[in-house]
C-alpha cells in the first residue's frame, strides 16, 4: 500500500513500490547474528526478557545478565514467584532498575491473567508494565511468528534514514510516520527473521555516527544516503527552551585581597553553600553595599556575563568587581558572611559560579 509522507508526497520507496524485506532477509542470511543467547530456544518469555534488557543497553553487556537471569528464572512462573529484592539483585549493574521492577510485576500479571502464557496480541501485551508497542511487536513476530511491526531505536534509525524522515521521532507525527513505514515494510513471511534482521542492520551497519552504507543492502534506495547526510537522521531531540533569570553578583575585595561571601539559606538553589552577595538586575550595587552590607565600596570593573544553567532555567549572572578601602575583618552577622581568603581557603562549600569566578580573580 502506498504511503503518503508528511512532506505531502509519496515516499520514494512507496511510489516505486520498493520492497525491502527480500534484501534485508538476504543480508541477514549471509551476515546477520544468529548466535545470541536469546536467538536459541526462542519463547515469548526469552524474547521479552532480552528486549527489556536490550533497552538502552548494548548486546555485549546484556549477554551475561541474560544468561544468569535464565539460569535463575527459566520460566515466567519462576520469575513471578521470586521476590522483588532477588530480581533487583540479579539486575544489579544493568541500570534503569524500573525495567526490573516492571519485568517482575508483568511476570506476575502474565501468571494471574493469562495462566503463564503470553498473549499473542499487541494490545494485550502493551497493557503489561514496561511493554510498549515495539516490545510487543518483537514478542509477537519473533516468538509467535506473526506479522507485527517493531520500532526500537535501531529500526527507527534505519527507517528514518531510508525514507529521510525529518524531525525528532519523539514528536507524535514523526513517530507515527515511522510506524507507518515499519508497518508497510513488515512482511507476511519470515517475519521473525525480518525483525531480527532490521534490529541487526541498525545495530551493526546503520550505526549512529558512521553508517557502513557501502555494504548496506538498502543503499540503492536510501534517501539519506542520496542526500549525502545519513547522520542527520533521525532528528535530534529539540533542546528544551529554558527561561532565563538574571542577577548581579558582587565580588567585593578588601585591601588584603579577601573576598566577601554570603551563605545561602538551607533550602532552595545552592542550599547552604557560599556565594557572592547577589542583587537584582538594575539595582544600585554601591547603595546595596552601603545600606545592606555596611560597606563603602567602589566599582572596579564589570566582567562579562556568566551563564549558569540549572535543569529548569538559565541564570545569567553579571559579575561586578568592587573594592573596599580597608581590611574588612569585621564581619557583619557572623555565620552568614565570610571574608574568604584565597591564599588560605576556608573549608566551606562554594556554589559553582563562585568557583568559576574566583578562578578568574586568582
Ligand atoms: S544506506 Fe546507509 S544510511 Fe541508508 S539505511 Fe543503509 S546504512 Fe543506513
């Protein structure tokens, strides 16, 4: 069936009726990996565990974990009967522990709801914790040998390049377009091998930064290759647009070269760390020194703005260097202010911008 892409036309592959299954299968027969532990004694349980382990984790890391897991829990019933602690212990070092918790919960549900037999239906599988449409597709196509598309990270990359699909796949319309292609290409025959082949192609040839297009079975029709820019696909996640907050930071030195720091409150950003006195953008720094800090200061220079980025906003800091015309050993509100000696630094926690700006001062 011809597919209309988001650019308003038929994709080249669809328009010319290009079918990739035969080429991909031929490549798989000759070059594909067939000795991975989960490619033997294939069962829905083994496919499922391998698919979950392979999420965000490389094959060579997964292999020993998969083998230990299968020795300890050879069936879904064994896994369901285990304690969560024991499952997490076996998972230790593999990371993303929610995967293990979901695996355990899903195993119990498969036993409770389906008497220990995985359903061969994408919707039913997708209701289980941690199983998305692609994992469900892998279980159905590889273990049950029924046509069901998959779209894991590797397949996404191959299809985005082959069809030059613009945009970040996390955007609904882009993801949908890729699913449409995945569906269009999934063959009726040898679907288990096709699924393995597409995952393999993405993992071994159509790699993230250096695709081996010269030996790829899809190179005749690959639009990204034709454009000369495979690495441009799939589109990157758009950077989060963070709000920007601004402030002035006063780097006040006394005649001995000590620098005034102020302790942050115990909650909020830089909690309990020491930082330069700070005031809002546009406020009068000298007046602030006189009225709030009881210091007669003079402005020495403005430094270039410095950006510190938190997860939820950018903080643009305008550093002002000031000088007070005396040794300023007398401390306002002991415990809250500190004249910091750069030659004999006090053992206090410094906020990141302080470290950066003190470095410049030194
Ligand atoms: S030709 Fe290159 S970019 Fe296109 S699918 Fe093959 S490896 Fe990927």
